[in-house]
C-alpha cells in the first residue's frame, strides 16, 4: 500500500503520522509499531515515536504480510520554509 500525505506544518511526528494516515487506529497502537521496530524512515529502522518528519521523508511500515509506504509533501498553498527547495 502506498500513500502520500500532505501536511500544512513544518513537520509531523512519526506517531502522529501513523495515526493521521490511518495505519494506526490509536496512539497506543502507533507506539507499539514504532517500539517493535517495524517502521523505517528513509530506509533506516526508527524506534523514536517523536521523530520529526518533513516533506521529502518516506516512511515504511513492514507488517508480516504487507508493507505500507507513506510519502510526505506540503499541502498546496503552504509556504515552504526558508532554506528548503521549492521542488521538494
């Protein structure tokens, strides 16, 4: 399963992204997923639920029988922070 999530803030935390995208139903479920080591951020296992993710990051959640991949991008009309490329 592949999803693209648009955010209107500078960043979103990993646990919140899992809930917002519908991968996890609750914060407790998101916490368990992260602590179990089944989440990757840009190809590296991440066990920090509070990890700040920004547009351009890709998150993969690897289940026993499926993999979910989430790409982040800015919501249209959101002002891109200074110092970031407009094509991200």
